């Protein structure tokens, strides 16, 4: 998943990082995702995260992504934009 976040109340990188660290910790600890900030690292009010799940089936990946989407919608009432892409191990082999 690619997750685009907006922090309208953030007035500094420090404030954004504090809120972003809470989101990333929740995604890692409670949702079981691997998380990395991949965009807008120096912007005060924006961030883009990559969130990945390794599951036994595409359906389980969809369920994990749905849980993340619900959590983000509840945490960011002003809106959050997500993009999803589910790939199999075979798909990854075709890329390389």
C-alpha cells in the first residue's frame, strides 16, 4: 500500500514526526505491517508511507489492507488517500 497523509495542524517537522511515529508504530505493532516513509520527508504537513504485508493468500492481504484503511479513516477524518497493489511471488519474479 502507498498511504498519503496530511497533517493540517502540524507547524514543524518535529510536530509531524511525533504524529507520524504514532501512526507508523500502530501500523507495525497492531496491524503487522512493514512501514517506511517514502515521500515528503521534509514537508511539515504531508507524508507518504509504503506499507507492506506478507500473507498466505491474496485474500488475506486484502483483509489486512482493509483493516489499515479503516484505521486510517478513523484516525484522519480530514481524509487520507491510499493506493493498493497486491502481487504474488511469481509477479515479483517477472519484474526482475
